[in-house]
C-alpha cells in the first residue's frame, strides 16, 4: 500500500508558499518539498499538524492506495 497526498494541490489553491507553510509548521521547506513529491511520509504528528493547518478532513489530504496485484 502507498500513501499519497494532495498537500501541494491544496497549498497552491490556498495561495500558500512552501516557505510560509514550513514557517507555520516549524519545519524546513525541504521537508514540505519531500512530502509533496511523495519522497517522505510525514510523521503522525506532522500529518495532524498539516490537517489542522489546512482545516480539512484527513481523507482530503491523505489517501491510502491499495496495491493492484
């Protein structure tokens, strides 16, 4: 199974830069970039902070994709 996210899409729709988001969440811009490119899955703590930051349900931000084998 693979975790995907819509962080970049939602961030851009809300007019928020990676730098602004990183500062608000007290993480690096590089972390935001890695998460958006699906190279890094955020910790549970960071995922919950992102959900609160964007004020969206978890299902809108993160999706668990089933293997199609």
